[in-house]
């Protein structure tokens, strides 16, 4: 009765010889029949693609649920717009039915919320498995020279104590219900470790005391702590670090502002540098985050079905030997964590070992804090009033996962 957790990977995209056989293998990525009009078994097929303007999909007459009357819509048009303001104008002018989350997150959401309050826009929200987190640069890449501010676990724990988690539950995202995160899985997840987790609730006094215990003190009275016999740090080095995050992301701007204020209250100076997404997520050795050349980094991971302990295995530290194409950008390495996570990954889902070792990995993670989980990002789409069938599923990557059930209400 065992079913592999990634069973869906066994469903391959059709590769029909009678259609694709007209092109050589090296032409398949550019030929229109494969690149612009792919075959599939979904509810719609591509009718037209006008580059930079729109893509038109029409009902697939061979859809396997056609006997149920699905899809409800005859056609779907995806319009490419530069920003949320233009998308909202189209929605209010009855020229658009739905705005997806990627457009919403890239702009000023205030007019959208005002339109929702006025009843001219309908908002649909749900929890999600996307978690925002603050990453500590624990172990820089070979050849990178910078102070090891966060190598001592006590410093990472102190930073966690200095951060007001309740502000992150109400300020970065002005919509939906933001769930505070203290693990890389949500409290609703069946593998969540619950009471086994170490908690780092906001406690300024404790955070400051822990920094002083390590040797970070403000003896010159300028508001920024400096190193005094801190292992691996030259005496007198100010505790001033740089936070990297993505540009054109209002929630990250608000989160960076909170972090700056919170860390200043603990005597840590914070400069914020905003990078385009393609630069922020660039592979090493040149990429700053995944080339392990950073102090702090703020971004999110989107989880799949399983608890993602494998992200932080020591084997996943980006380096030349693995072509820098791995996920453990903090450079975290703990043999106990590796053992627990690997045992969880090797166990059969549904067994006692599977749950036990996943929770043990979370327990170690919550103590060591290679990254500090902040909050789970709620899903959000905006629709024209009257649109029906839009249901957001926390476990689904796309908001349009059930597009066959959408009804425009026209």
C-alpha cells in the first residue's frame, strides 16, 4: 500500500511523435508547436500568443472532465500588465476579472484594499505554505573575507529575542491573516513539532544580555555594540551588518524597516540593500546570497507537501563542488540535524519514524536558528464582483489550480 510522496512526478507531459516529430531535438525549445502551443490534458489549450500583450486559451474539447460540463468558461485571456495600478484600473473598468498574487505583491496595495472596502472588488484569501525568513550568514564561502558575526549560535538566538514577532504578524502584509512562524512548517501541518520547538519570544532584555555574554558591548556609548574578546572577531569591530532582500517588494520593505528598528534597540546597526530578484537569487560564486557572501538575507521559500528539512542539510551548502546549485545558503552544518533529517527522508511516510525524525530535525533547527522563520505569507487574489469558483488551496502553488471551475458570472 506504499505510495511515493512524489507520485505526481510520474505523470509525464505528452511527447507525441506525430506532432513533435516534425522538429529535431535541438529545435524543440524554439519551434512553435512545442514552445508556444504545448499539448496537454488540461481544461484549456493555447489559441493565440501575442508576445508582450496577451495569451488566449480556449476550451479543450478533449478535456477528461468535459462530460461534467467543465470547464465552465469558453476562453481565458491572460493580459500582461506592468503594475498593480493598471491591473486594478482594468478590473474596475470591467475589462478584467481576476488579478493574481504576483501582480498584487509588486505594487501599492492601498487602492486595492480601498476598492474592496467599497465593494467594487472582491478579495479571496487563504493561508499558504510560503514562509518568510531571515537567513544568517554563518559560514562564508571559501575566499570570502568578512567578520563571522553569526557563527556563535548565541548571537543568532539573541537576534531572535530582539525581534518583535507580533509586528510581523500585523505590519508587513496589510491583508489576510499572517501566521507567525517558529518552524519551517506551519502549525497546521501534521509534522509540526509543536511543544518540542525552542521558542524565542520578543524579550529585549534577554537579547541584550545574551549579546553581552558573547562579548558584544557598547562601551563607547554610540548605540552600536562593538566586539570585546568575541571569538573570531577583532576587538573593536562594530556590530554593523547588511541585510539583503529583493527590490520592488513592498512587504520586504516593511519587514526590513521593522528589523532595522528592532536590531537598533539591541545595539546592532543594520544597512539594507535591495537587489533585483535575478541578482538576489543568482547562483554562486558571484551571487551574494547563494555564493555565501552575506550577513543577513530576507526572502521566502514555498514549501511542497513534505517538511523541507533537506534545505539545510550540510550536503546542501552551496560550493564549487555542487556547482553552487543548492539551498543551504547560511552554510549551516550540524551532524545531529543531518542525522535526524536524513532519517526522516529515508523513512516511509505515515510511519512513527517518519514523524519522529521530522520533529527532531525541527527541534534542533529551532535551537540552532540557521534561519529565523518570521511568518507565513497569506495567499491573495482579487476578482470582479460576481466571479465564482475561485478557491485558494494552501497546498497548491498556483492560484489558478482549479481554473476549470471558475465562472465569470456574466
